[in-house]
């Protein structure tokens, strides 16, 4: 869902970046609302990591008006750094230190002071379910625990905006779901998340808005549902009790609804009818079958997913969704 009343946590106009003759980002205009999850997707070499590096003050843009967390990136980068957190694809955890020691180190770097730092460390250990493992070396942590500790370290300074670069890479399904819950809880508390991920389903599950970057340009942006509606491929799958019902339905629908190639499957008694899956389309479809006294034994609606969107708009398979520059 969108949040039109919220202010922009990130705003860019005409953002450009080149390396020699290679144009990496070509005039990016972007708005990320506060308190939302924004996912940036794109094939290898699209410019995603370069964009995150610019927005997090690690490198400078060649041109563009950029504001992050309400601050001008060019004139006040220190204020931007104070307001953001960055959790990279590869963990920043010191594996020789305990979980508690890693967090205390971050508290010292943020100059929280002894008492405040201890309270913040204890709070984060509890919040990320790491209290029992607090005294253990991080080298003994599972992948999911290490990722939770990494994110907890990012939160020591209470950032308003967090850049997450592939936060669930290498996690099993249980660890991935736990990280999703943590991310949602962060957003519920008012934090803004800028997410890059190689899992298109993750963007579909989490993001309020998604942008697709290709060859340094934003080629599509919207909610997951809006992006899915950009491409064809939706259909309704109908299964009938017998061959007579299948044949009758095909005859009734052939001249009104586009039937997909090979849509008639006599062996499985199924018919695939091209459709956007809307209530109106389904009502019309079933109404015509009902008028012809055709009983449908099973109905399912299939809509394109983000894999289909990615492949159609970029011409490249989802395996190329990576966060390397």
C-alpha cells in the first residue's frame, strides 16, 4: 500500500554517476516515503549497489539533487550519516567477539556513554532474541543469528532510515521469515527501509513500492500488484468433471474469451482462459458457463509474479537479480 501523506525519506532528481565512459546511473528520479519499505530490483550491472553507495554517502554522485532523511546529501553528508544505518550483503560482525561485545563496540562508536550504552545493548539483545547467546563468540552463531546481530548493530544508533543489502541471503526459510518479521516491526515503529534483494518473492512479500532498475534507468515503479498488471500472462484455470463439460465450455468461450495456446487439455479436463483475474471478468466468465449449464468442478486464478515482470521488462532471467554494481 502507498502512504501519500508521509514525507520523503529519500528524494532524488536527475541522479547521475559515471565511471569513465561507462554511465552507471542515468538521471534517476526517485521518491521513498517515510515509514515504508522500498525495494530496488535489477539485473547484474544495473547500478543498484552504486545507487545505495551514493545514498549512504560512501561515494559521490556526478550530478543530481539528492535529499536523504531530510538533509541535502551534497552539503550536509554528516547529518545524513547520523540519520541512516547500513547493513551490507556481507556481515560486519566481528566473529572473534561475543554478540554483546559487538554491540558494545557499536555503542562506543556512537558515543552513547556507559549507562546508556549498556541499556541499549540489553534492549537490542532482547529484541533480536540474542540474550541467551550474548556471551558466546559470534563465530558460534548460526547464519540467522549472525544476520540478526548484524542488523542489531546497525540499530544501536537508532537510525531513521536503513539500507538493507540482501538481508536474508543464505538464510533458511525459518530464518528468512524471522528477518521479515523484524523488518516489518522496524517499519511499524517508523523506520524507513531501502531494500535490495535477489529474492523477488521477498520484495513481493515486504515492499510497499518496488522500482526496477536496468542499464542505469528506472524502467518501472509501483506496488507489486501494479507491476504485475504491466505484463500479460494472467489466466483462469478451469477443471471440469467430464470431457463433455470441457468441450461445451470451450465452445461457449472460444468466441468471447481469448483461450491461451494449448489451453484445451483433454487429458486433465482443464481449460486455461486468458484473464486479468478481476471480479468483473470472473463474473462474466462464470455467468456464460452457467447460462450454458456447464458445471465447473475447480477454478483457480493465476496472475504474473515478479519473476515474470522482471523477465518481460529486462529480457533477462531472475537469476541475474544480484546486487553487484
